[in-house]
C-alpha cells in the first residue's frame, strides 16, 4: 500500500464525521414474531441478514419460559456449480469452484486444488506449499474472521442492540472492567460495545482497513481476490522472479496484521467472558450436550506434503500422514470421544441425504462410480444402501415443492457421518478446530519446529511476537502478547464466537511460520520452483479437505479419460445447515445417544437447528416485540455461507440433461 493510500485510510478513521455517535437508526430492530397462539410465539426470520444470505429460520418459543420448543432452519436457494464441472478438464475445477462464493473463493479453490493434486498425481515443491499457506492465511482466515466478528456478527453485541434489547447486560457492561485492557485499550466492556456500533464505531472502521491489508497480502501470491489466478494442480504459479520483494511486502503487512489480531482476540476474549459471567450465555445456543466435532486441520507441512507421491493411489495412501503433520491437527470426536485422526476415515464414511430437502432420490437411477476408496477400503462401512450416498457416487435431482415443515423444507442437503452402525450429525467451524487442537496429542510442524504455540490437555497457549509502531492501534498491541484458550464442555453461541477470535491467533502464527519457511527456501536453499507438472490419468479419484474460516471444506472428484466424470462439494455450511435426516427407510440409522440433539419427533438435528432449538430468548421486551436476537446470534456464530451450501444438477445415467447456472428463489413461494 502506498503512503498516500495509507494516509487516506487513516484520515477517514480519524475524521470527526466518523466519530462514535449513538444512532439507533443504523440498526433495524424490528419484531419478527409472526403470531402468538396460547403460550407459544412463532418467530419467523427470512432472510437472516449479515450472513452470505438466502437462509431463513422458524422457531416456536414458550412465552413463559422463553425456551424454544421447535425450530426449522432452511436454505431458500439452489445453484448448479457441480454440474459445470462435468466433462471439463480436471484443472478447470479450481477456477470454477472459487466462483461458488465471492467471499471464500480461495477456500473452495484450495480444496479443489488438493483434490486435483491427488487425482492428477502431482504435489507442489516445499516452496509451493509454503506459498499456498501464506496466501490462504490472509485472503480467507484473517480477512474473513475480521469481517464476521466485527462487521457482521459484531453489531449483535454493540451498544445500539444491547442497550435496547437486554438493558440489564448493558448496565452490567458499564461497570465490568475489561481484563485485556492493557492490550486493546478499553477500560470497561461497555466501551467495547460502543465501538462495535456499525459504521460509526472505531472497531467497525478499523476492520474495514485491516481486512483490506489482509487481502493485499494474499493477493501478492494469489494474483487476485477472491478468485485466485495462480493455484494449479501440483503447485502454485506465482511469479517468483522478484521473490525477495514479494516476501518483503508480505511480511510488512503481516507485521501490522499481527498487532490487529492481538487487538481483535483481546476484545472478544473479554466480551465472551462477560456474556458467560453476566448475561447467562454459557449454554445459550449450544449444539450437543457432548461434543460432536470434526476438524481436518490447517496449514500443511511443506516437507511432508511435497513428498506424498506421483499418482492418486500413492497420494491417497500417504495423505493421512500429511494431514496429521498440519499446523493445527485433524480429529473426529463423537460424544466427546476421539474416533479418528485420519481424514481418509472421515471422508469415506460421509453421506449426503435429501430426506427433508427439495431433491429426489438418485439411488437406482444412476450407477455407482466406486464402492471403495483408492486404498481399497469400503465406502460407508461397505453397506450397499449407504454407498449410494457417498459424494463420489452422489447425483442431485431437484424436486421443488411447497414447504412442508414435517416433510421437505430446504434447498440444502443433509450431511451425516457413518459410525458404529449409525448416522451422526457433526459440527464444523473454528469451534471444532480449536477444540480439537486443544485436546489433540498430535504436534504439528509449527509447534515441533519451535513455533510459539503449545496445545494439549484441553487448552492452547500462543504467544504473538512484537509488532511495533502500528500507530492506529493501542501500544499494548505493539508488544509480545500471550493468550490462553481453555476448551469448554460444549459449543454454545458465545463460545463459537470466542473460538473464531482465538483462531486468528493460531492463523497469524502459522502465517509467520510459513513465511519464514519461504524465506529459507528462496534465500538459503535457492529454490525457484513452486510446482510440478500434473498428469492426465485414464481414471482417478481425488478429494481435498482443509480447515477454512467456516470449518472443514471438502471436494471430491472422479476423473475418467482425462475429464471430470463427477464432482461434489461440501462447504462447511453444507455440514452445519442440513435439515432433518435420516427419515423413512434410513431411520434405522438414527443414533440413540441422549446427547444428540433431536427434533420433537426424534430426528437428529444438524448444528444450525440444534443451536436454534437450544436457544433461550434473553430479550427484555414483550413477546410480541421479540426480534429473534438470540437466534440470529446463534446462527451468525457459525458465519453461514448459503451460496456455498446448495447445489443442483440434472443427470440421467451420468449424462447431463440440463444445466442451471444460478437460480435464487424464496422457497416458501414454491
């Protein structure tokens, strides 16, 4: 960024016209109660705003206890990205997949690149892995976390909202000291809330600036944002003719962002503690009574990933070793118990159901691509009726109908995981990522090589390095700062927000580790190549899986005769938002565990609906004036991306009959 541009940004932030002024008109606090029958109020919010949209919520709440009796969360959109892939060269999927979303394009492009690495038998050089890590940390994690915490979710905890809807919390905030005051500079919690006021609040304004700096750092490597132009199978095509200059520009921004991360983490650690201790929010919006988490880990070890192999079978057989070396480790926990740390065991037991979705069954209408993974292990326990629902074999057939709350009501399919004869919902996101890391005994490459992070035994300790003279942030952010995360027993609304903030500390450390690796490879080892040539196999399978801002993202690819025969995408929101399932013939796979949150009729709920069902209204206004604040807080804590979650294709016998590029609709009008 030029000095002139920097001055312009700082001038705007310090302009008196932008100083904090209380203006309730900035936030619409309209009631969302559709009606009250007897003692039950129906809250209906469509669309839920300040997310990547097209998501609605219906909830029935007891007006006396303020507890939720039933709820439905539904996607009101369908799209056709997976069909665009069929028949194309596999490498085209990277550019196409990034267009799934205009915010998290690099997330999908990265997962697609990894799927292509495997299927096309080529992995990057160590330098290529380090560059991928560096870019991704910026354009997605630091950038996206900043936005959801302070611009999108932040207003829910601002003075404007809190003072009007929960005045007892506001009064407590005025006298509650901020523990991290020395870092962020705010004396009381209320001071933080004032600066979270949208547009006029200083936190809001600073976020606009620093998310831009994060994107600039990533674009140095990706070429552009949000759709990377340099990701290719087997590496990254960044111009390294001036590699030292690129690293200098990147580290200049990384230093500023390190101070920014200290500021943001300190703010949200204080706010989370306040809501737990003063606003009865420790369990509000929890998902499951015992954790059901999956994290695929983030930031590959350059040395390990670069040696996976040169064909899809070998790469698949070695990919678990690489994943378990990631800076943040993978892990699947069901009922709070570790099930596996192998990402291949997760991927081969995933199914996608449409019991409550606007789609038709495809079982028996198409043929299977494969019954086993590349290592010869059976998919979904080898159960024939479930193998059809694995993403390598999935075909999506849209069947729009009127909404029936006891039947089909969403355009999102439902993701479940087969384990011990049952199909479980599971939660992904920063909450899962830091919780798994806190409990993991795996030591990733950053920690093993001396990075300032320690984890295990249910906690994580990080120390962020000095970042001097960042003049628009408090001096407390210029010094070395340490943070400790202690994993809670459950995933609640406020703990998901805390986890997202703390994840920024992990991400910035991993960005530093990757940047120092790149400096070593270029300056000490004299490396100039970041890629290896890919192949054109007659047949291959591939999948790519990594942690992105919203949680685990996963892409599957089937290649036949050098072309894409099948392609499937699970965004984090796909796994979190799915409607009720399994039903009908597959209801025999419903888990009996009492800690799995279920609907009143006994069907397991995905994390969005589980969190909404376990939400208690805290608004201190008459029931007919409820806005649904606690529900949107619960949903926004996941940072939903509905454009990522819903996809369609028209297929018969593996042949595309019709393509639908993009179609948006309010599902309740169908």
